[in-house]
């Protein structure tokens, strides 16, 4: 509806994973189900969020989780298929930057800065972005 170069979308890999259809039967273990419960509305589960957003994505929050809570884990420490996500993001015509949204001491896994740099260099390489476009 808004065809302008001044408006774009930020894709959040962790949030998209939380909204995956596979999480619909997780009950109270799912943060999404708990957060939607007060509204009395059905949760809009969707496995195609990235595909739908792809043409308008200008930035991306990259982190991982197990599909139950917004853990902000290092990619590879949860169940997001990062290779598939990055392959799709590489086709995003407006993508300008990748954001590291990892919270290092989450989930009992203490991520080092060196490990984050290594993983995000790998992710940037999957999209053919330069290091300048990756925010640490």
C-alpha cells in the first residue's frame, strides 16, 4: 500500500519462529499463547512470515530460540533453520543490514563476543553482505 523507498520492514527471526504453526499446540509453555490469551482472539500462526515480508525487508533482527519464548539466543543455539532463513534473506531486494539481537547470558549458554562475531560473519556471508552492514 505504501510504495516508497522511505518505509520498510524489520524481520525478526526469533519472533517469526515463535509464530510458527508448529507451536500452536504448546499450550501455556508458549509465550505467544500466553500473550494472546487475554484478548480472546485466535493466534495468527504463520509459517510464511518471512516470505510475505521479503520484498519490503530493509533490516533484520537475528537471534534464535526454541519456539516457546523470546530467548534471544545465538543463532545455532535454538531451533531456527538459519541456513534457510539466510538463503531467503539473500533474495530480499531492499535488505540493508543485519542486527545482532543476541542476549549473551541467556538460556544457560554464555556466548562470547568472539563467538558472536564468528557466527554473524558467517550469516553475513550467506547474504553476501559486507561486514559494514552487520551491526554487532
